[in-house]
C-alpha cells in the first residue's frame, strides 16, 4: 500500500474511532490498558523476534552501540512497557472534568468541560517503548493516535502495535484507535504533516532536526518538544556548597537529556571563591569545559568558548561557563541564548530570586534546585508525553491534561439573542 | 523601508518590549489603556481625516457600499473604540494568576502561573476598530502586538496606531509594544507567517480565504478563528414554539457572523407539523431556502440543496434545511459537515440532550438556545479577540485568559536528582 492511501485510510478510521472513544467510560479505558499490558507480556516472544530483525539490520547498517542498545527489547524492557501501561490506569481520567461553570444573567448555564483533542499524530525516533507509552497516554486521554516511529524500529513497532491494538479492540475500544504508519518511506512524514483532514495535532519527539522539520512543514497544529539550552546562575549570595551540588547534578547526572544544564553562569563577586573547586570537580568527572576569558583563569582545563557554545545544546559531558558581573547580565545572557525550557538561580537574596523567577521566560524557573526536575514524573504528573518548549497550548512537562481540549456545554430554555 | 527590514526591526523591538511589559503592574497597564482612550477622543479629527483618505480611495476603487460602511470612522465610532479600551480596564488582569500549586515529596514547591504569550501577530481585514480592540486586549494581557490590517484601511490604521502607541508610551509602556506593519505589500503577510524568531503566535481574523492562507503557510503557531457552519437540530420532542423562535433567531438575527446557523436539521417525526410555518416565516423574512427533497414538500419557495450547500458557510440570508429520521442521523450529518464551532439541539428528551452534548464535537454545544450566543461578551468574558475553531490552546470565544501561557515557578532548598 502506498503511503498516501495508508495515511488516508488510517486517518479516516482514526477520526471515526475517536468519536466513539470520546464517549467511553474510564473503566473501559482502564480495562483496555490492563489487557494491552497483559498482551505485551504474553506475546513477548513475538516482540523479541521482531526486535531481533531490527537489531540485525541495524548492526548490518553499522549503527553505533549506544543506539543499538536503545533499540533493543528484552524481557525486562517489555515488562517495563507493560508496567507503564498499568501505571497509566492509576492516573485520574482527565476527560469530562468540569473546569468551570457559570450562569449568565439571561439564565444560560455554561459549563467548560475537558474533552479529548481527537486524533494525535506522534512522530518519533528510535526507541520502541515510545510506541507503547504514547498509545497508552493517548488512549487514557480519549484520543486516537497515529504513530510514526523510526524506520530502524519498524519491525518492533509493527509487532508491538499489532499486539496492543488487538488487545484494545478485544477490550471494547473501537478499531483504529491505535494505528502505526507502516510505510518507512520518509515522504510519509511529509504527507502526515499535511493531514489536517484527520489529525488535530502532531507531537514530534526526537532530535532538533526532526523537530525543526515538523515545525517548518506542518500545516497541522504542532506541539514543539524538547530542545533545552538550560542555564544555572550562581548568584553572589549563593550557598556555595549547595550551588556546587546543584550545578554538578544539573550537568552530570544525565547529560543526554533536555533538562540538563548546558551553560553555567557565575556572579563575578564569588567567581574566584567558587569556580576553582567547581571546575576541578567537573574536570574530575570528565566534563569538557569551555569558558569565557575570566573562567579560563580558574582552571587550566578550560578551553575558550565560542559564540556557538553559548547557544549549544551539547547533550553531552560538555559545559560552557561564563562569569557575569550582575543579575542583569545573567538575565540578558539567558534571554539571548535560552530555549525557554528550564533555568535556575542559586541565591540567598530574596529580591534576586523574585526577579529571576519573574523575568526569566521559560517553562520552568527554579530557585535553589537542579533543572533536572523538569519532567512529568518529577512534577507529579505520573507520566509524560514530552516537554513542550512552546507557549501555545502546553508548556513544560505534558501529562494527560495536556492531551485534552475543552468544550463549552450550554443549557438553555429558549434563549434567543 | 522594505517589509523584510520593517518586520525584523519591529519584531526585535517588540520582543524586547514584551520582556519589560510582562513585569508591569495592572495599575500601569490600566492607566495606559485609559490614556489611549483619551488620546483617541482628543485626536479624533486626525483619525477622521486619515479615514477620509481610505474611504476616498475605496470609492475610487469601486468598493461596495456595505464594505465602505465598515471602513468608515466617525465621532460615534471613535468614541466606541475609546469606550472599548475603558471597558478592558474593568476586566481582571490574568497575568500572575496562580492556576495551581503543590509540594513534591522531596520538598520542591511547584507553582503554575499565568504569563503573557509574548509577541502576538494579528492579521485582519477591513474594520479599523480591530486595531484598537486587539491592541487593548494584548496590552492588558501583557503581550506586545504586531498588527497587520487590510490595505484598504492603511491610512486609518496608521493614524490610530500612532495615537494609541504614543499615549501608551507616555503612560509608561515600553516603546514598541504596539506596532503596525505599514508596508501594504501582500508579501509582508507571507514574511510575517515565518517570523518565528519574534512572534509567539499569529491570530488571523477575517474571511475563510485569509484563514486558510495563514494556516497553510505559517510556521509560527496559529490560533485559527472563525469559520462557522453551525447547525440547529429540532428533535421529535421539541417544544415547537421554542424551536421556531430559536431557529429563526439563529439564522436571521445577524446572518453575516460566524455563530449564525447555516443548516437546520428537523426530525422526520415533526417535520410535517413544524416545517410549513417555519419555512413560511423564513420566506417572509427574505431567507433563501435550499432543502432536501422532503423539505421541498413543505414550502414552494424551497429550492433543491446541493452537496455544496450542506458544507457552505453562507454568511447571508440563505439556509439549508434537511429532514433526518433520527438523532443518530442528525449526529452523522453534523459530524460530516460541521466546522466544530457551535451546534444546537432543541428537545425535551433528557437522553437526547445528553447524547447531543456529549457526542457533538464543537466549541459550544447548546440545548434549547440559539447558537448566536457563542461570543466573548455573551459568555461573560467582557471582550473577545476572536472565536477559536481549533482544539489546541483555545477553543470557542477567546478572552484575556486565552492570550496567556503558563510558567512553572519551582522553589527549592538544594534539591538535586
């Protein structure tokens, strides 16, 4: 089947199925999620066999080891995927929630309710667990989903989707609520970005290149996720022990994720006291250091930072370090280079803490904590479909509520205007 | 100045100004709105003179009388624009509102706050009052705005913008918060749609053609507004007097707006009783009737409806009428042709009312009231910037709250992950 036909067929079925799904009870959706989890565990041999094909192909193509590891599915990982679905059943169902309501002077009663978005397109790379995770979150929030994973995982994704979709249907979910684009032709992505007739939103999950492609080419509304050039500013009054622990954690605990710190800003008033030990600790941990001229005075391992370094999302054990002479300079630097994801100040000064949180424009703005907490689970949402770095619709970690829209239900007794 | 330079300059200034505006108090913003209102009234001679140029040009171009009337500014209309700004000062400031907050087990305190979107682009047609209205709503919600009005109103818009922007600046609002694209080159719109560096969102206000152009070409996130193919379904158990009044009001009270009814659906069980008098009332009011074969039996003025008529937004005294044999048929028709704006059922049946409100996918779903109530003022929002027909970010009438985003402010005392 060519991709145009595939997308049109799956889109039309998903749109129809979404209408029915929107009216199903929480109990039915939870039963389906549990059935999907059981099916994954029951059919794990099928999944492992399908995954072996992807891994074999990846090795033949010379894929590097860490990426092959991300691709790999084994008993433990399949169990984790199933547990993820069971976890989603414990989350409150957002659909039908009354957000507000009031009566107008003419007697019209207006109620604002949460409803599903409809049909969500998810375009993602590599890891097959996203398939299960995204399908589960969309189902619980009453949305049909059309998944488009990376071609490297096509065999795994096809097997996994077939298993969970079948289990969902058997549990009373309309056919077509969970669909995978099986054509690996890259043009299918381009076509999906123009599928306004059937898709209500597209969420890209992956590297900066994928996200840019989606934002630049989609006519379907997009929720942009993920790019994080995050800063930590160590103010003149910071508790330097706390500052060192937070700044170390923000860079080193998991450098490959979007909420890790990429640039450390240090107030000139404490730079001489703070930076030598801090830089040595990074150096010992294998962090490559790129600094401004003053920073270079405090440790011999620091290489000069270029203009590109200030704007870089390294996603690696690389850190840019700059000494700034005031809170204002820190705010200017952040305004110029931040991707508005997560920003932190370490300070004991009340006014500076207030100003930083008010003036920094980012999804999450921290005082005296690591930027690494910007995450659906750490925020207490129970799960996340991604971290929005745009301002429209959703910002920051997106849980089930961020996969919903609203509807005004208006009750009258003959009102005319 | 060429439009590329103009957009880049105004965009950069607006982005910088938006950072400062975001931190201003409600009192400062309200003072500015009052100063803008006073300035409009004080300088009305300047506005009327500028408007006369637009009107003269429009007449020379052979613009039809109703459009020239929309374009015209006189003392009463300028006073209404000023009053609109004063009205905005009475609305609650959405910025800084705490939407929710909680403490995590590790002691991190998370607060979800309303913040401005940043810089809003508004692309609109004809009426110069939109310039003032949009500028006022954006200012109150802490957003900078870049306005692009129709070329027919360029002289009026330039005069009005200069007056209100100057008054705002004198009242302490950063320079550049209110900007107008003065180049009338149509390419300026295309360039604006790609101005991701400076614009956080674009809201088009105008006809279906403008909205389609924006949705199809913008890489900046868009809030789609306005197209309304709205239905009223008269159920078998409807109070027929109420049904007639509502169906008449929904079509005739103001046919040129998006919340007016375009298609009347009537249950076959009451068609013979309901339709003859209803159709005659429309006919007397000058409504052109296009119906299904059964409808044609009930009045000789009814012409056959084509497939295009079911999907048409007439915005005129034209009505499509169809007899359906069940609630399910009505729901199917609505699902097929609705633009998801406003839909109504007239019924005395509890279950049908419930099903209609649950199953119809639209911004506003009415029982026993006219679709004409879908409007920011009628909903009690005090003002509106438009009516969103998309599901992302905002749906239905958009007031000040819909011009905001959120920010998570996180307070810790050394938390690391």
